[in-house]
């Protein structure tokens, strides 16, 4: 009698069924809906994909992990946590969505290809040109995702606040100081929260209903920045954020949110678009009452 062979059936993870092609944000919505259930490292991957779908769709797992400040194994685990068999299946879904979004944008444009110009950089370029090209892309992405209602609301809040507190630590401390400098040129009362010193903590303690707290954030926010926003919400002050991660805790705490893109091949985040947002914000405040500010600005001989 010949013994019967046992067959082993391997069950592979099922690929999640996303909405139809008519929904141009199905994958992004799918990720956002499951964001809170992700681990801290997986949230970094989720944030990067949501904010940089055009790049994540064509990067390797290692490249995506580097940009999200995590490991390639985390990228794979994140893919599987979403229900994909692995990263290639998640990437395929990202590419499909990117193509749908591009096609959708094309049908809403003039589609005539007019106004094209020569490439800004030659096809054969080195790391120097690649970094500059990434900055150009960041500016374009930031402009495309700009929210006019949010920027106008933040300008209103700055003009109407009795006191503005700008919070930003580490690399964001420089940009917080620069925003303070630009607003103080307009004779506005602005303070900084850039380190957990006793003086800064006392400034946080003075947050009230007439205050505006602006948090600057890149990637994972510093606990001091989170504390400033939580205090603002608790004391009914206006809370705003300028961030490169739309799903971060800073973005969730802020009533007003401005986004900037920071992707780069370099070893540090790109801050070109952040600088542009800060200067545009200060100019918009100035434009609200340029007659009032002109004499003061001329006295500084800034141009």
C-alpha cells in the first residue's frame, strides 16, 4: 500500500481591495484610516507616502526607508500591516494611484502642452544638481498643495493676536528665529520657544486666549513643540503649525496647518520650501496694512 502524500496549502496575505479608479485618493485614504493603529516607525513611513506619493511610488524600499528615517524592514512590515503581501504590492498600488492622480490632473488642465521651456538642469547631472532639482520640486509640491484658506486664516491670526509664540527646536530653531525677526520688523510682539529652558517654560505659562502659537516641525515633533500646542488648545489660544508631515501629532493639534515639502537626496531635510512659506507668510501680513508698515520698513533699508 502506497502511503498518501500530505499536501500543504500556503495561504498568502490578501491584497487589500481599494476603491475604484474614480476615487483618486483611495490608497492615501486607506493609509490615513489605519494610521493610528501603526507603530511609531510605521507612522513615519505612512506620513512619507501620504506626503510624497510621487516619490514613494518609484523608490526602492531602502530609499523610502532612508527618506522616512527608518529601516527597510519597517517598510516591509508596514506594507504587510496594510494587508499587502510585501512592499512591491504596496508600491504597485502607489504607482496606480499616482498615474490616476496624474491623469486626473491632466484632464483638469489645458492639456495643450504650451508654455513649456527647456529643462532647468542637463540630463547628465551630479549630486549638486540633483539636490537643487529636489529643492525645485519641493517648491512646486508646496505650491500645489497650498491651502489659501489656511494661509489667510494664519495671517488673520497673526494680525489679530496680542502675542505670538513661535515654537521650534533643533534645526527648526533657526527658522523660528527668522520668522520672529520678519514679524518683529513689522512691530509685532513675538516670542520664541526653542529649548526647554526655564525662561521658555515661563513663556509657555503665559499663553492665554489672546495668544497665537505657531509650531514649526520637521518629521517627528519635539516634546516641547507638542507641549506648546497642547497648552494653546487647553487655554483656548489659536494653535497653528507649519509642518512637512500632514499626519503628525503637530498637524492634529493645530487648528491651522500649512504644509511644506522637504524631500531631498541629501543627508538632511530640505528647508527651501519652508523658508519660502515663512517669507510668503510675513509678506502676506505686511500686505494687510502696507501703508502702516512702509515707513518702518524703509528705515531698516532692507532692499
